[in-house]
C-alpha cells in the first residue's frame, strides 16, 4: 500500500510509491495541483501501475492525509517544490525495478509548472504530460527562452479552452514545443 517515503538520500521525500514489482518498468512522477496530494491521485497512479508503470506521487507540501489543506507556506521558495521532485528522481533512480532511461512527469495544473522547471534542471526527464497547467519559466528568473525550450523533452499538453482557473490563453505560448 502507498505510504510516506524516506528516501534516505539526503532528506525526507514525502510521497507515495506504487510499484508493479515485476521487473524494470518506466516510471511516472505524478505531480498534483496547488492543493497538494489528494487520494484521487492514488487511484490514477494505480491505473498506471496496472498498465506496467512504476509511479511516484510526490507530496511536495508534505500534507499527506491532510490533503485539503493548502501547503504553499510549507516550503520557503518555489525552488523548494522542484527540489522535492529532484529528490523524487533520485529516489526512482535508486529503485531496482525502475527503467531509469524512461522517467516522465504527469503534472496537473500547478504540478505542470513544477514539471517544466524540473525538466529544465534535470536531463533524467524524457517526457512531460501537462494537464491544464501553464509554463512559468524559472520562477520569474531571467532565463533565455531558447535555452529553456531546448531543454524541454517531448511534451503533451491537455488543456480545454473553458478552464476558468488556468485560462487557455496561458498555453498559447507553448508553440515553441
């Protein structure tokens, strides 16, 4: 059953690891939206495990069962969010049953923001699926757009034009992908 993980690499990694335990498989890092972990993500991850993937749900706010409590104040900086995901990548790379050449990220809303910035920092991410998220390069830092886009892996964007939280105009600039 899923539970909090202590990755023993450098610090605590809060999250849930679901594994098929049937040999080396590609891995998916599942990143929630701004409200943090929600039990629905465990259901989604279980479906991916059933299809032959290893799945790590990163609870970057560390809220666990208190999933409905916003946690933006639990990490001092935006960089802290993707630093947690970078720890998640290291955790996956330490698992014998993970095909480390095939690690992707599925980000929901704010999780997609984290996914893009994580991929900018890590060459281990080979694909991103962005569901109703948006691109925020470098947390407001001055980053050359060509360099940023050159570091992005293949990306699938799933976004409707009637989203009232992340307006579809926010995704039009993705044409560089």
